[in-house]
C-alpha cells in the first residue's frame, strides 16, 4: 500500500464513474419512443444491442481519425436502421435527440459518489480526462452531481488530442500543476486510459468490473517503471489511495 504518494488523481468518465451503458440504454429508449420506432421494430433490447455494436465500431474508427464527427453521428443511426429495416426516420434528427437526452441521465457506477467524497476529504485534487463530445461531457457531470468533486475536466475534443496519445495527458498534467510521479490515472479502457497514462510515465489503476473481460496483469505490478493497480469495483480504490 502507498500512503500519500499521490496528490493528483485523473479519472476517465464514461463507464468509470458515469454509467454510459445504462445511461445510453435509457436515452436511446426515449429517442426510440419519440420517433415511434416501436411500430416498425418492437424489440427495444435488440435495437439497443445493434446500435451499441455499431456505435462502438464507429467510435473506434473515429478515434483513429478514419471518420469525422458528423459521419459518426449519421452513420451510427443510418447503419442501425438499414440493418433492422427501419424506414422513415432521419438519422441525424435521431442522433441530435439522443444526444440531448444522454446528458440528462444520472446512473453512476456503483460507489462512485462515496469514493469521490472519500478522496476529496483526504485532500487529493481530482480531475477528469475524457474522450467524447464536448457538448455532452460537461452536462453529464453537472446533471449527475459529479462536478462538485472535480477541479477541472479535460475533454479530448476541446484539446484536440485523443487518448491514448501523450498530448492529452501532457496537457492535463501541466495545466493541473501536477507532477507525473505524484499523479495517477483511473480508467476502464486498457488501451486509452491505462496504456496512455503508462506511456506518458504516469501510474494507473485499471478498473475492470466485468469478470469475463481479460485482465492483462495481476494487481499492483510494475510496468515500464510505472505502477499499475487493478480493481474490479471502485471500492478497491480505498486500498490504494
Ligand atoms: Mg471509459
């Protein structure tokens, strides 16, 4: 266990603190009802699963700059509609409705508020480094009650540098007046959050809640001179920080 080794903690937002999957499920359901898709395709669960699969693939292309934002927004719905043979709904209208509902959702990952309260009371400075659209990320924090814990939020779209590139970590750590050796990144995406931080020389906590997702290493290992911890619930942070 390390005591008071760190001063600055950088969190990923989606699926680390804010339950993207549950919130996307709820927001998409409102859009699905609003555009009366049920009359053409009554199985909402399957609609959600197909959309999620397509959305994840497109986001991965968007990260690699193979797509621009507008294409991502149009394609994630036009491809879902094509696959499920849904007609008469404008993909961009559906997207803008979905995007307006998403930040109103408030489901958090189990234990998020409690652990943030604890970390704040121990004097750590807390930050967010997130990948997403700037018009939704800030509102997600505000509406879900998370913003009170954070000194600042760094959004890749604002900084024009996606995770896992070193630019966003460099920018965040510099402007937070942090030191690399006193900083730690917490996130659920191995490549973006964990490798991104490690490659920049910052320790990391890999949050891997799903038992069937492969954990590439044991807890508390040295990786390229930086430490990596692995937790399967946010409450695991009490043992590390
Ligand atoms: Mg995430």
